[in-house]
């Protein structure tokens, strides 16, 4: 099917302003790397998501789902077919029950659309005196990306707060899965194995009396990120997963690789676990650098290190 034909199918149902043709993925990834996507489509309505799944299935069009693009490396030749950004932005705070003053654990459920940015949700929860989400306030992704990746920081992960997720399979059927069915593991969930679209998740958090406690935690985590992470350079966060019995960044540092570059890709001098884009990095630069790091760590320490970032495109 030609791109003109794909476009004609898209405009049948999707507003033109939500369809970007030959869109540079540099604009949609925190790494600011990657070629163009044939089509970059933003939707929030269920019927439109279903329609896109249907045309992709019927016409064999490649489909990639994206959140805020903060865990992705897009290859230099870009992405064929459709990149679909799920933009569901609903946020609903629902009381579990009426509390008495004597209740110590005052739980509250939050239903949140998969396109909501974690930082935005964190601010809303802060204003409502709801605690338990502070760990995620500095992670630059969306709910969809964070649930799929079981994103975590400062001793907490999404697995600790997700009650259930509403998903759609590629046949357009909608269903809910409970916490256990997510099969959460370190930076992993069922969504790596099943082609499900995350529509919204229900999170369980807690009311607290003193809003200051929430604010202080968020500020502390922010200071820690500013101090330890190279957030002034484009990256996709930690490039590699933590090892089961070793800290990957420490091994990379001990290989003397801090500051080591291939083209515009560099091992951050601030944090050896981050590959940063110093301005002109290509995906090829990053992948070459990743290979060098993996080989060095394997030779010096006998440890295989795994990527945390996801590579898409061609
Ligand atoms: C500076 C920086 C700091 C970071 N710090 C942390 C950290 O402390 N902890 C941590 O865990 N991560 C961290 N990350 C990595 C990243 O922010 C997280 O993995 C985040 O959860 C990814 O969310 P996203 O919306 O950007 O997802 P994307 O990168 O867009 O996508 C990630 C995956 O999720 C899938 N996906 C996204 N939305 C949906 C959906 N609606 N339905 C189905 N699949 C979907 C995509 O297809 C892809 O496979 C950091 C990244 C950066 C750049």
C-alpha cells in the first residue's frame, strides 16, 4: 500500500491536523535522534484508535505506539507506517469510601488516561494532598509508557500503585487487567509480550494531612536528579538495566568510559549509565557506543549488560 493510500484511509476518520506526514522523530523523542515516521498520528478517542488498528490489520500497515518518547531510540532511517500517540488525558480522583478521622490509611483511587504526563499528574496529586506518587514526579514519561516499563525510582515502582489497567487488543476489544495480570518485573510487564494498547490505569494512593510532606519529597527527588543525572542533555534516561548483582553504571565507570564518545553520542561524564546526545548524535553513533560499552564490561567483569531503552524503526 502506498503512503498516499494510507493517508486517504487515515483522513476518512482522523482530523487532518492530527496526522503528520514524514514527521521527524527527533521532535518526539527525548534523545532527539531518529529519522522520519511516514505518519505520526495523535488520537484520544476509542473509536479512532479502533479504526487505526483496523486499517493497519487489514492493509498490513506497520504500527508503533508511542507515549512521550523518553525510553526510545529511533533508528536513522525512521519508521514505516503509522506511529500512534495515544493522547488520552482523563484524570479522575475517586474516593474509596468516606473516611473517619481515626482512619490511618485513607486510600484513594485515581483513574488516569495513558497519555497523561507523570509530572502533570504529580502536580495535581500534590494539590489534592495525595501521596505515593512522588517517586514518579521526575520521570519524563506518560502513564502508558510508565505502566509498560514498570517505571520506578527511589525505591518505588508502578507495580506498587497500579490497581488495574484498561487495555485494547489489536482486534479492538477492550478489557481490564488487575495488578497481578500485569506480570510486573524490573522495567518489564505483560505489555512487552502482548500487543495491547494501554487506555487508562487505576492507581491506588493515599490522602495525607500535611501537603508539605509530599512537596518536600518531590523537591528532594528533583534535587537528587539535578545533581546526579545529565538532564541538561538529550537522552533516554538510563541506557542500560541495573544488573541483578551489580550496578551497571559503576562497572561502565570502572572501565574508564565516562566521557567516551562515538560521533555525537557520549557516555555522560556525570553518570556513566546515561548515553547522551551532545548535539549531533545519530542512532548509529548510539548503537556503536552501546556495543563498545557492552564489550568492555564483558571483557573486564564478565558481565552481560542489557539495554533498558527500546530501539524502534529501521
Ligand atoms: C532524563 C530521563 C530520566 C528518566 N528517569 C527514569 C526513572 O527514574 N525511572 C524509570 O523507570 N525510567 C526513567 N526514564 C525512562 C522513561 O522516562 C520511562 O521508561 C517512561 O516510563 C517512558 O514513558 P514514555 O511515555 O516516554 O514511553 P515511550 O518512551 O514513548 O514508550 C516506551 C514503551 O511504552 C510503550 N507505550 C507507551 N504508551 C503506550 C500505550 N498507551 N499503550 C501501549 N504501549 C505504550 C511504547 O510502545 C514503548 O514500547 C527516564 C528518561 C529520561 C529521558
